[in-house]
C-alpha cells in the first residue's frame, strides 16, 4: 500500500489568514477607503487555482471570521465572498486561459459585483455610505491581482499544494 503524500493545505489556510489580517489591520483614516479587498483576491486565487480545495465553503468560513473580527452582522462579509468564489468557480475554465491583465479585468467586474452586494447589505442594515466611494477598492484590487497571483502561484509551486 502506497502512503498518500501531504497536500500542504496549511498554505491555503495561512494565506487566507494573512489576507484576513490585512483586511482588518489598522490604517490611516485617509487611506482606509482605498484598502484592497485582500480576502476576496486570495479566495479568487484559490478558487481559480484549486477549485476542489478553495471554494464557497472556505469563503463563507473566512467571511464569518471577518464578520466577527470587524464587528458586523454575521454573513454580511460572507455573502460577497461567496459570490466572488461562485463567479470565479463558474468562470474558472475560461479564466485559466486568460493572461493576467484579462484576469484583472474580469476580477474588476466580479469584485465590483461583490461590492454592490456589500452596499445592498449595508443599506439593509442602515449603514449605507452617502457616495459611491465604496467602489474605490475595486480597481485597486484589480491592479494588485497580477502580483497576488504571482506570489500565491509561487507559494503553491514551492510547497507543492494540490
């Protein structure tokens, strides 16, 4: 009997924990509105790279963790993250064929939809922002996608995550 090798799933969890910490780390008030959607980017990567390992369940768990750490209603961050994972999983076969700049454009739309869902949930809870400034993190996150992809792809290859 051949022993199965380790799949190094801890790399996925560690990268998501780092993204979670970056999502709640204190920032100056002037740059708080431009905080990239770190958790959404990392969930999008793992959903794209390993659809059987990173998906909607992982997105929901980390969304709930973000809700607890940020002090928001349970599920308020989980639903947009599930939407990101669902859309990336739905487009996974196509996205893998695209170059990084086209993936960034698709993620611009996906993250924009997630932010609109976040706006809808904020409106339901009575915390609606007065302007469309909540969309500022979307293009910043799309611009960061190639670097996030390269770093996480290197980690995946380095630690043989499969």
